[in-house]
C-alpha cells in the first residue's frame, strides 16, 4: 500500500517497500509493484521520477529527505513525519 505524505498542504506518495517519494500516486504504485516482483532491485526509469526518499528514524517515525538541486540548493527542507492514519503520514 502506497504511503500518502501530507506536507504544507501538498500530497506526496511513497513506495512502502523502498521508500522512494513521488509526486504522483501512479508513479509510487509502479515503483511498489516493481519492488514486490523484483526484491532488492531498482528500475532506473521509475527511479528517475522520484523526488526524495523516506529514512526511518529511531523513534519509529520517518524523515522525509527531498533531492537537492545541482547547485546544492534544497527543493524542500527535511521533514520528520509520523503516522496519522493507516497509510497517511503528516509532519510531526
């Protein structure tokens, strides 16, 4: 089940297996399907669409890390998120 991440009024979607974050639910679903069928492997075409990744924190929450631009400027800051409902996470 794809994770829904709500930050600053925007929704992002993450593969629940590898933790890559996407702007569209469709891309996250494709990634999750690939991960289920090919454990330990990545599809570079799907990965190109990712905008960041989830990193599990010690407390059981996650840190959201967005990719950085070539000049070192962040697209978005790093956020700590906590489970809000079944598969929905919000900034905590």
